[in-house]
C-alpha cells in the first residue's frame, strides 16, 4: 500500500472538498467556481392546446427577451418565432408605419443556401406573401391615431415540410402583440381549412392540400371577420359559406390560450400619444368644405381625374382660409381633415340615398370592353376594360425548363404557370420609379394566379410553361380582378386548352355604426367598386371564379372586423356580377383558338438514350448552345429526353434537322436523309449522314442520265438530300440521289415509305418536315386515332428497316412477343420464318454501333402543335423488294371483300368502307365487323367525301399499334 503524502495529512479534513474550492457538485449539471458566474434561470411560460388533431404550444421567455413581445409557436416539428418592437418617441405622421417581415432561412430544413455567398438573398415572393397574410388581419386592430412605427419579424426556426408556417406565424404574432406594451385590440386567431371528398379538414398538411379542392385561410376575432384568403377548385358559394363558418369556430380556439399567456407574462400597455383630429379643426373644415364636396360627389359627369382636380381645388380654398386665420394647428392636419369630410359625405349619401359617386346603382357593373388578340404577333393577348380601369394581358409559352424554381420550406420545387402583375405610375397619371419587387404587385398577381389554377390543363396534356403578364394601363379600382378577366381571354387566344373562362369582381361595403353600442346599425353592399369607394369604404372583397363556382377570393378591411353574416351576404351579388362579365367575355372568345399559324410556338419531345444526348450536348454544352444561338430555339435535356421549343414551325424544322444530323434517327429504306459528302472515289462518293453514319452514293445512283465522273455532279463538303435504298453485300448503306427526283417521262412519282418526298421541287423544302414526320410518333389530327400512333404510308410499299445479321439473331433469341410479318401479327404457335421477299445479308456485313432510342408515350390534346417523338432502336434489317416487284413477279391479285373481321384483314385486301370521321389530314374508315382503319389524303386524290360515303380501299400496311392503313383503289 502506498503511503499518503505527509503534507496532505497535515491539512484539515474539510479542506479537500468540492465546496472548499467553491465548486458545485458535479451531479448538479453545473461546473465552475460558485460565486464567480451566476447562472440566470429563465422564466419560461407556456400554453398548450389542441385544434383539430394537432397539439399547439405557445412559449415565451426563452428567445428574444429584449423584444417588446416574443413568442415561439410549435406544431409538431414546425417552430416559428415572432417578435414585435415599437419605435420610441412621438410620431409625426398621419399613417401607421407597420412593417411585417417573414423569413424562411434554409437552416430551418437543414440545407445550406446554394447561392454564391451561401447566404439568403432578398425576400422571395413567398416571404412577401406570408408577410401580407400576417399584416392584413393585425393592422385594423391598432387604435386610431396610433402612428408609431411598429416592426414585426416572424422567423421559421424549423420546418418538417408538412405544415405551412404562415398560419403559425400569424398566431404567434398575435400572441407577441398581446404580451407587448403596444396598444392593440387583439387577440386574433387564424386557421387553414381544406376539403377532401366533401369533408372539411382543419390545419391540413401539405400532402392533404394536394388532394383538397379548397385552401381557405381565415382570420378573425371572437365575433368578427378580419381576413379571408381562398384558393379553390370551382367551389360553390354555398359550400364556401359553410367553410367560412367552420373556419370561424376553429379560429377562435386560438384566442383563449393567448389571453391566458398574456395574463401570466404580459406587460402592461404603455401610454402612447395618439394623433387625433380635434373637434375644433373638424368643425372649421366641415363648415368650409362640406357643401362644395357634396356638389362634386352629386355630379356623375365627373371622371376620376376631373373629380380629383375639383377636390384639390376645395382643399386649396380651405387652406387659404386657414392661412388667413393663422390656424397653424389645423394646417398641419389639413389633408387628413378634408379626407375625413369626404369620407363622411360619400358614406352618408350611399347609406341614406343609395346613390354612388358615379351615379350607378348599388349592384350595377360599369361598362365592359373586351378584345382578344389585340397584339397579333404575341402568343396570346387581350385587352379588358371595366369603366376607366383598363388592363392589357399577354401570354408567353416556354419550355418545361422555363418553369420558376421555388426555394421554400414547404410546397413544390417549381411552378410552370406564372402571372406577373405590373402597376406602372402612368396608369394613375403620376411620376414615380418603377422596378423591383413590390409587395402590392406580388399580392395582386398571386391572387389572379390562384384564380386560374383550377382551369389549366394538366402537365401531361400541355407541357408548356405559361407566363401571363398583366400591364395596368389605367386604374380606377379592382385592377386585380380586371387582370383575371383579361388573362382568361389571353389564355384562350393563345390556344391553351383551359376548361372555361374565369372572371372576377370586387365587392365593397359602406356601414353606419350605432354610437351607443359601436355595432353596425345599417350597411350597403357595393358591386364593382371604384378606387374612391375602395378608399372611403370598409372592405375590398375580391371574388373570382367560373360559372360553376369560386376559384379564388381575398378579403381586406379597414375597420376592426365585420360580422361574418355580412361577409357571406356579399357572395351573392358578386356571383351575379361575375355571370354578367362572363357573358361579355364569351361573346369575344368562347373556346381556345387554333394557333396553327406560322407565328405559333412549337414544342417537340424526343426520347434518346443518354449516349445520344451526350453527343448532342457536346463538351461543356458547347454544341447545344451553338444550335440554340443559330436557330433561336430553346433545348432542355432530361433523363433520356430532349425537349425543343421553337418560336414557329420554320425554326422547329431547322432545329430538328440539326439534331437529326448530330444524333441520327431510325434508318429506313425509302427514308430521306440529309448528308455531307466526305470523300469522292471513281465509283462513287461517301456521305456522312444521320449522326455520323457513312453511306455509299454509287455513281449509278447520281442521276438517271449517264455520269462519266462523280466530281461533275457532287463535290466534297456538299450538302445533299439522299434516299436510303438498301445495303450491299458488304454491309455498306446504299444511298441514292436520283431516287429523290421523278423518273424522266413519268408524270406521277412512285410513292415511297413514310417520310419520303414525291417530287424534286418538294425535296429541299420538305426535307426538315420529313425528318420531323419520321421522328414523330404522334401528332394532332389523324395521328391520335384510338390513342395510337398510326403510321400511314402514302403507298402500299411496306417500311423496310435495315439490320445486321448479328442484331437480328440476338433479337430473335431475346424476343418474347409474337412475330410480326408485314404488320400482321402471327399466331404464337406458328413457326417464325423469314419473309419470302427478304434479301439475306452477307454474314460479314459491317454495322456501326447503334443508338438506343426509347419509346415515348407522351400525348397532347389542344389547339397548339405539339409533337411527341417516338424512336425505336436503330438497327440494320434485311432489305425486301418493293410491291412493284411483287406485282411484276405475278403474285396473286388482292382479295375483294364486302366486309372483314380482324382475323381476315391482311395486306392487299380490298374492302368497301364507310367514312366514319373526317379529320384534317385524312379519314377514319369503318371496315365493318367492328374494324376501323385510317386513310391519309394522297396527292391528286379526291377529298370530297362526307361521313357515311362509301370508298373502295386496299389495306396497304398496319401501324405499330395494329391499326390498318388504307389506300384508295383506282378502279381504272
């Protein structure tokens, strides 16, 4: 055993203890010398309650203790901190400078910002909109005359992505104002309501909102409504009223916990100086200005600016009187005093006489003017006027990659429909700056954007990105609802297949209070309010929708709340006015226009494998950028998908031609390809085409006339349109130049496979169009018959695809589907045998590495041209002889049948068919026995057939979906 240190044995026993060295016990969780640092115990107060199926917690005392009021609201894993502060000193202004800042920093979802500085930038649109959601219900509750600067800051501390923090931030702000020493007439409660399968849901999650046909945000006090914000899928006014009443019952559940928390930790309200108008000033101004103001407002001939000029003259007259009297106190508040007199005169006249400023009845809508297509060169445009309010709306279509990227803690990562509202100073005859993000413009544009979401086509049917731009040309009230009307017409004029028109109107309210009780004693509802009625009235209730129901709504108010019964009463006059406006809009344009003109945008989606797309992009995207710069088109690349958006058809043709040259496409016998001569030999020329493939243009295929030297006809670097005519015994692709020209002495050219041309004059002009047809698997008109892509050649010559022997053997081994012979499916039990018409290729045939191109099933319905290309694996197939050679060989004549069944129909069968449908590019024919086929218009053939007429046709081939492709029989 070790002996103890003699020095330690001399110390008293109590010296070697933690307390002696002024340490606390380790197990207490505190370390260090006692007395040197004092640990402050935080006084934390909480209130916990339940709304719907969610538990909500209010907490104060832990964060932001220096603020006038600070509250953290928690719902599951989402936490929001809201703070309020007020400026010190006296206020020298005549308005409330309330600022609400809502912040969603990326740390709330565990993400580092992707910006260059790795910091959050200026406020995003969503942050501005959430700030407005908080501002609108709390602003009316500040006492009159309170003009001290107040700032609210709401920050999202954490987000689980399931609950939208905007409603939580508004309730946290209400609680923070209750705890502060700032005078305020709260608290308020805010709640979100959804509806799934007719059942209302309180505080729905983001996943539940995707299934909901209603997104209602409601705020109110214990007995009054303060704010409404609605996005819906054509919900009826009756159902909307039911949702509002349920929302009020749920919203007031937030109020009692805030009162209890304020009783525990709230500060006593501070005495602030209120800027009130004295009775002396009001009496003096009223005596001078009241009668002249009445004369202005009783004259309906005044326009907006004439009325404003007359009121300014009255203000100047009052000012001269006050200057003569030396009343400095009244001069400081002159503008506010005159405005108060104007408000009193207008409201009294509406309540007592039912007369409005411009002489209209209470439920009368101003004169309307609608014009669609006012700027023809644009994708879509419309001009809408209601009274003196005028809005120009334009539509621009773009590629799917043009969609706006969103960086938010909740919601989708992008949106493909955008509506941007612009309010330039000239629309109200003022001089001012115009630029940057404006909260009012963002709010008005978002409201109109919500109104259209219910009627837009789904992305699968219409993949374009859509941008609507609203330019306010003149403003005299309700420009946001005029944007809805003008935007709806512009969307239809652009050819976008919206389901129906959307219109909007703004409803106002003028009320009279009982002095003894402070409650509303009398009121009038105003339809289609003017700007002046909006300024002097109580509410601005904007409601937009279709004939079926409401799609968007927004309620703002100036007094400290309106009873919900009066709010619901405003729905009916808004519905009547909306139907009237829709009638005028439908008279101008009622269905989406067919934009098949030269100025309409074009969109094509092509499917390639990733290797082909890498070749198209080039190093660092240089090749893709070069194509975009040369053509002006936009190309976006996805996983195995290439999307091209062009301004018009000519640009689209150029792009597809360049893409086909780089990437290549399916090589078919009879197909027309553009290539460049790379080398000239005595026996012919070598041509590079179709994305790097080499073909031989033999000297005998240069012209129908004898050619002595190849260089006399073609030269190195020359660009040619050539036809693939097969494969030689060595595996080389054989090309022909003369096959693209008509044979001398023959007026009519022989029809070739799909994608070929018929005359020398059409060869150059239609080359790009042919390429698009070969790339395209579905196109509007006849191509979308029976949801299949019907390949309908203009002759009876079947499509022959060249393949190498090795690829054929490999495909036969791996194939698990029934063999197909000339488009007719064989029985599974029958033995596979090569076609009698096939020419066996040599075993040593050479073939270039093929590119895999995946089938595309994308479709499009609507008036705008949209191509969804379908390409199959590039391969080399055995060459077959043409039908002309078959006829020369003495094969059997085609069979004549009055009607056929699906089993009897085969290539060469002649049948009498009836016209079932007439399309833009051909007929749908009824062959009898439930069998239908397609007939595409051919050159020099009659098109004067009607539904029910009989035609003698022959089955020339079958599409890849098994649909018969028919040709007209020449009885001669």
